[in-house]
């Protein structure tokens, strides 16, 4: 049974290698003879990653701002705590 696991792992690894190889080919021609990457494509991919990260950061900051606007009364917190204790008992 252990042999089956090893075979599955190799298949997954081969798939990942093939995918990585395909992506490298898309960036740098054939990946073998041609060593120079297409820098424009690489730059474009990098800028897309950066703008996605920036958008995610902006959304997180906006959410924190919205949460900061919510005012909580200590009486409400105590009421909720009391209700939770009653439900647990």
C-alpha cells in the first residue's frame, strides 16, 4: 500500500513540474535554449500581484475604519455576557 502512496505523490509532483515548466515557457520562450525572459510579461505579472495586494490592504483598512465607528456600551456587553451564562447553565 505504501507503493501506491509513492506513485500518487510522483504523479502530483510531475503535474506540478509540468505546470511550472509551462509557466516558465510562457515567460521565457522554450526555457531551454533561450535564457532571456520576457521582462515585459514578468513586469506585468508582478504589477498585477502588487495591485491585488494593494486592493486587499485597502479593503482591510476600510473594514477596520467601519468597525471603529461602531460604539459599544458596557451595559450591552454585560447584558450579552449575562445572557450567554444563562444559556450555558
